[in-house]
C-alpha cells in the first residue's frame, strides 16, 4: 500500500467511526491510572521547561481524534491544540470542546514553525504508520519542538501487525502496528529526542497486548540524543524498521475485529 493510499484509508476509516469512537472512548482514561500519570508527568515537564511567552508553552496533540486528550492537557494547565487527519474527528472535537482549537492536518507535515512548541503529544497516533514511516514523523516532531521541549508517545508495545476490517461498529480498512519500545527509543534518539522515561504496562480490557509510553526531550542542538550514535547504527535501525514493514506486509497477517484501542 502506498503512503497516499494508506493515509487515505486512515482518513476514511476514522471519518466513518468518528461519532461512535467519541461515544465509546470518552471516559477510557477513568480506569487507567498509569496512562493519566504519564500525561501528568508530561504536562509537568513541559511546564517546568517554560517558554511560549506570557501564556506559557504551547503543546500540539497530533492525531487528536475527538479531542478528549487535548482537553485533558488543557485541564493540566497546558495551552493545547489538536490536529487530526480526519475532518469528521475534528468536527466532533470542535463541537465537544468549543473553547479549544482543532485543525485538520497531517502530523507528518505540521503547519507549525520550527522550534516553537513546548510539547508534542502523539497518543497512539502512530499505530497505523508502518515502522519504516516512523523516522520522518519523529523528525517532524523534533522540528517543531523548541530545544528542551518534550514529546510523549503512546503506542502498542510488541512486534506484529494486525489487520482491522471492523471497529467501533463500522467497516474500516486499517493496519495496527505493535512496535518494540527499544526501536521507538532508538528512532527518537536519531531524530534528536532523548529518552527521559518509559512505561510498558499490561493490557486492559480489549487492548490485546502491552501498551507502551515513552517520554523524550529535544536535545539542545536538535540533533542526536545523549550518547554518540554512529551513522551505521542509525542506518541499521532504519533498515530494521523497513524489514519489519516488509515482513508484516506478507500474506497471513493476523486479523482481528477488535478496535485499535487508541
């Protein structure tokens, strides 16, 4: 599947499920104290770093869906706005949270100047991205972050791909990728985002496997994270990501009717 068709499938699938997605997942953080703790730690790190002028640092919630996590960031004292590929998701977010800003856009090409954000949140936003597509996304996150800015990424921890044809009561056309935490950390480091902390928790209801959370900080020079990483190491990681994508594209991939659990 080409990049264009993959993004088109993601957009169409989330346009189809937007209303029911918001209804079914509106209170999903209530029973997930560790998820809330990671969001709170992210918010504290962003606030501690400062910047953003008199109003404080600005945070982008990329792949914001119906806006519930953007609203959570706002409640935690951050100046947050949301971006999502799906116009239907953005419409739901705007209706539900009229006091917050939501935009239709791609997290791979953000309409944000270089080095201006105090934080970027990618809350399960990359789970439909093939592993080989992660390096340019992480480079884009690093581009918009100010030196010292923080990224929090939530993802599915593992090494497999699941094909979804039904979720949230609708037909969809989605691949869900489970990615090893060490690969996420290494690719972030290559983008100049140094790991601060990580959490891998056991799955809750309908999650299907461990859930990963990684907090990273943009290094002052915006280049590679702490510790020398050679070009060969970086190339090896990108090659491994590409091999995972190729392997997962082979026939016989697991199929499930469960929701992605974002």
